[in-house]
């Protein structure tokens, strides 16, 4: 049986709307689960070793969660007409290489580190991977191509003038 190749199917607005609802529900469950595990372990099991840092890190995680989740909610905001028909399903949160992909990664990283942070607060240092990834993406997508782009050459400048300018620059450098 031959595989059918061709154009990748596109999603309809209703399908995007339904998938966005499921995606938001999934990530809300991850957030609530990670917080429940963190609270149960730190405040009931390891209650004798709870310090100010436990509260600070919980606050940090809650800020990261709320920022990321609210941003995803805003991206997935559907638009309905007056007669309650769906006009727009919002931005597809499951689209590859989109902003929602990075927000989902941040939520997952925070949830994993929050649960691991129950064993040792040193796991929270791994959260520095997020700014590192952001700097990497900034360099690869914006700064790197901008710095390495070739300057436009002026066709009006003759070869003689160009060589003369290069010699002058070399003399200045020496």
C-alpha cells in the first residue's frame, strides 16, 4: 500500500477551539498537580525543613505559571458572533515553533523543577536553562543573522575606488 503524500491538512476554527480548550485544561492540571505535590511534600512531610526559600520559590513558580498560562489563554481566546457562532477559534496552541510552544516548555520546566525541588532546592538552579534558551533563540533568529549579514555593495563605486579605500583602511590599522 502506497503512502499518500501531499499537502498537510489544515485545521478548522472549531477544531482549533476544541484542541485549545483541551490543551489549556491539560496544562492547568499539570500546574495544579505540581503545586499539590510541592505543598504536600514541603508542608506536611518535610515541614521541619521549610524555610523562607521554600515560600520564595513557591511564589516564583506561581508567578511563572500565572504569566505563562494567562498568556496562553489570551492567545487561545475565541471570538463568537452575537448569535453564538464561532467566528475565530484563536491562535492554535499546538502549532509547532509558535510562541505557545515556548510557553508550554516554561510551564513543564517549572513543574518538573518544582517537584524535584522538594528533594533539594539546588534543582531550582536548573531554571537558568530558560533564560539560556531564550538567549540562544535570540542569537540564532535575530542577532546572529543581523551581525553576519553582508553589507550591501554600492554598484556606483568602481573597483579602483574600492581598492583605494581598502588600502587607506589598511594604513589606518597599521
